[in-house]
């Protein structure tokens, strides 16, 4: 993915809204920001400006996940309109995980995703690799 702004980066921003411990809504954006822009502030502004950010909702909280889009990221699903999911190249399991780092943001009272690491793990067979996942169509739930 290329951007039209010199020095800009693309990010996936996923905001999940909670009432108590129950997630009730999720919004996903792709944002392009220039080198001087602050992606965390922009993501918080999206969250606060959302129709889901309503002070009448009891125990309202949100989780903001920000992930840079790397053009050569081997773990990124291929572009498609179909829902995709990763599966292990070794055993075929879809129980795939990646390590990440989050940081607490006091003003928004949410965890912000700071980084997602390249290494992917299979919870089924224990395989670990930067190139572990095959992307396959997600099956609809019956």
C-alpha cells in the first residue's frame, strides 16, 4: 500500500466499545497520517467522536488497537472483500496468535496497541515463525 503524502504511514485502527465487560460495538478505520501527526490522538478523537461514545451508556469503555500497515508484512491477509482468517501451515489449526504490546491511556481510559510483533504462534501444535499463517476464507457460523 502506498500513500500520497511524503513520509506518511498507513494504520489500521480498531475501536471496540464496552459496557461493563460486554463488547457491544466495533469500528475499524484505515488512517493515513503524516510524519508529524500523532496516530494515538487521531484514534482517540475517532473514539470520542463516535456515536457509540455516549455518556448515557453505563460503564462505557473502549479498547483502541492501532496497527501500522507494512506493505511487506507477511502476516497480512490478502486484499479481498471476503472474510479471511489465518491457519497454521503445519497443522491447519486456526488457533493462531501474535504477541503485542499495549499501553494504558489515562484520558481515554483504554488500552492502546503500541506494537504487534512479527512472530506468530500456533496454540495447537506449538509451531512458531514469522511466516506461519496461511490466509483462508473464514467459514460462516452455522
